[in-house]
C-alpha cells in the first residue's frame, strides 16, 4: 500500500506545520514546526520566487512579515500580459464574447499597476498589443509601464505589436488598401518608438521574439541590443518587401547571436531578389517558415544546424522566363560548401563528415526539396 502524504499548512507565525490533515488545535501543538521566519530574508525570497504571481498575492495575506517580503522588487521578475488563463481560467481556446475585451483591459491595467507599485525588477516581458490602435494607445501604456518598472536585468522579450487579444469584431465595412497601409505605417512608427525606449532601459536583453518590418531604422534600433543571443523575427506584412542589405547588416552587427529564426514572406514582385547572411557567432538558423527566401551568400563559419524549406508559390512562367530567373539563384549546396564548413545537421539530417566533398543520397534528396536552383528544381511552377 502506498504511504499517505501528509498535508503541509502555514502556521500563525509564518512557520510551516507538517502533520495530518485533521486534528484539533491541541493535537497540532505537538506537531513539528519548520522555523521559516527564522531563515535569512534572502532564503525566504528564494523560496517565494518559485510561486506564481497569484500564489505570491495569496502568501502576502498570511502575515505582515510575508506581506513586506512580497513587496521586494526582485521577487516580481515576470510580466506576462498574454496569459489569458490568469483571468478566465482557460488558455484562450474559446471565441471571445461581448464584454471579454473590456474585462481583459481592466485586468491589464490592474496587473500593470500591481507590478509598477512594487517597482518590479523584470527578467521576462511578454505582451501582445496593437500599437496602431489610436483609441486605446497601447504605445503610451507600455512606455509608462517601462518607466515605472526596472528593466535593467531584462533578458527575454516576447512582443506582438500587431495584435490585441479579444479585440471585438468590427461591423464596419472592410478598410481599403490605403487605410490598411496607413495603419501599418502607424504601427511601425510606434514600434520604433517603443524599441528605442527598450534599447535604453534594457541593455542586457538576450532573447527576443517579435514581428519585424525590416526598415532601415528598425534594423538600426535592433542592432543596439548587443547582448542578443536568440532572435526570432516574424513576418510583419505580406506586401512589405525586405532590402537585401538590411538582413545582412542585422546579422553582421550582432556579435553574440547564437540562434536566429526568420519568418519572412518575400513579395512576388521581388522574385529575383536574393539575400546574404553573415555572422561570426551564429550556430543555429531556421528559415523553414519563410516563403520565397533565396540566399546569394552564406558566411556562417560557426553554424551547426540549418532548417530550410522550398515553397512553391504557384507562379506560372514560360520556360525561357523561368530559366532566366532560376539562373540568378545560386545552388544552396555550393553556398553551404563555401561558407558553412562546420554544418552538422540539415533539416534534422545528420550530415556525414565528407558532405562537403560529395553529397550522399540522403543529402541529395534533401537538396531537391529545399534548393531553388536549376539543378535541384525542375518544376514549371515557382
């Protein structure tokens, strides 16, 4: 028979009482007490650091001593404005109904006030706000939040600046392309303002995941985070092109970058454009979720793993035009041979030590699936 676990509860003086679940107060007097309050404050804070935000708030109600400890700024290391389950008890799987957005906004304001009143010293910041929303003005909300909390130790940033959760569905007619373009421009401007502030208050940022517009100014702002090790850049807008020099400039200017994930969608009008990547530190590269991304140069001496995929977009061209386009696309195998000498894994396939001299059958099969050149792509669709 398995042994029954004993329940652990909190004593009046902040001690930990171990004993059976049931029993009178006289029986509990003889139980063993762990002198939690006798521990140094640093040890108590370390124990409390394993609690969730909700559990910390509950612990603050136990006694005055614990309430005082809960106001320690370094005990509040995470700010997660994306955790919808903290409000509704579910993880956002249901469709929003009337009133959900208003209720969520109230929770966001209360949650931000809670963290600001404790001068939280953040390690992690997660948020999803449409920075183009002029009515709510999430940009000013985030700027005020960054002023009131300590972000000097911030290491991880996950920011979706194009979408607000539980946004009520509009009954108005669909906006024109001109209106959509103006909204996107407003989003980019506000994103750059926020990114500039983050560069000043969070110099130690090591990991970031966010949509990216690839404008010259945005690239310049992102390169100010010199401690970045992991970076995920998602597609911003399908009609937004990418300047080849911007991608090359970004990877070259981040000296500590180890992991890079790119979700980019190259517009059809840029079908013949190719891109270069250069980094002396990059070890992992994933462009498998990108569409139309063709490389002209790979100078990645430390790269160990690469994930890449070829996407057929259904563009019908005559044979002469197709040949003219594909002839401008270098063979991926040649680029890997010349610029990625330490590659060990390609699309989860472990490469043989001799892969640079000759391609075995498995490698040749993978190249036929991922390379856009004439040799590895004989389809009439591009």
